[in-house]
C-alpha cells in the first residue's frame, strides 16, 4: 500500500475503479471508489486483496 501512496503522489489520481496493483503477480490488490462512511460521503479509494 505504501507503494500505491507514493505512486499517486507522483502521478496524480490515475488509478481507475476496478484497477489492480501490487509488487508482483502474487500480491494483487483491487481498487474501488466508494463514498466514505467516515468523511461525510466523500469519495475514497478502497483497496482489498480479495481474501475477505
């Protein structure tokens, strides 16, 4: 996740809803945009590894 944060700072908001990312083929995370429950419905990037 730290790599994604650095990537977004360097390149801007280039991750699209449904994109996957990771350091290698065994480490894959899926990115989804959704409304935040904590921050009054602001859009947030929600990432999961698919194991949940």
